[in-house]
C-alpha cells in the first residue's frame, strides 16, 4: 500500500490549505480580541474618570455635612440658651408679680 507522490502532494496541499484557513481564522479572532481590549481600555478610562468625579462629590458632601453639623449644633445651643433665657424671664416676671402683690397686701394691711 504505497502512496503515490501525487497523492502525497494532494494531501500536503489540503493540509496547507486547512492550515492557512485556520491561521486566517485565528488572525481574525486576534483582531476581534484586540478591538475588545481597546474598548475595555476605553471603558476603564471612563470608569476611572467617573470614580474620580464621585470621589470629589463625596469629599464635597463630607464638607457640606460638616457645615450642616456645625449649623445644627449651633442652632441647638442657641435654642437651649433661648429656653434658659425664657425660663429666667418667666421666673423673674412671676417673682416680680408675686412681690408686687405682697407689697400691695402689706401696704393695705398696714392702713
């Protein structure tokens, strides 16, 4: 069972053609993969920019939160001071009225 030279050449030609097609297919796949990598690199850059922007927004919000906390604390302490002042004024007015009434009663009683 010997194979003729022509049959060997035919087989080699088919192998070369099959290999050429496989190489062309691999080259096409490589190009597609490179395009995907380029897209992913672009997407990664966009995501990095968004992360940086979000970091800036978080820092700004942190600053705003600190300001609001300060304002809230200030408002709370002012409210407490006003409450103490109002209580003192009410107590003072009450004492003044009671003292005035007692003095009037004492003056009327001494007549």
